[in-house]
C-alpha cells in the first residue's frame, strides 16, 4: 500500500468562514497562506461536524495547560 502525499501550508490568517444555507456544502473556510496564495476549503456537513468536534477537544485539552487568570 502506497503512502498518500501530504500538502503542508503555513497559514497566516483565516480570511473568512461562510456557512451555507443549502446542503451542498456546510461551510467554506478561506485562508491566506505564505507566498501570497489563498486556500479555500469547502466542507460537507459531516466533515464540518467532525472538524468542530476536533477543535472543541483540542481547545479543551489546551485549556488544561493554560494558567488561570
């Protein structure tokens, strides 16, 4: 079985998050990348749900390591 190639991009800024009212895509997320390029990801509803769950879990874990103010 061959390994999949991986695209690595350094994100400078999140440019926009657009949530769709129809079910063709759930959201489009735009990024500004190093080298003057932009990237726009179109996420199906089930992918958006998975991403939201991963970000929530990562945020919860990160909060455990942050000092309380």
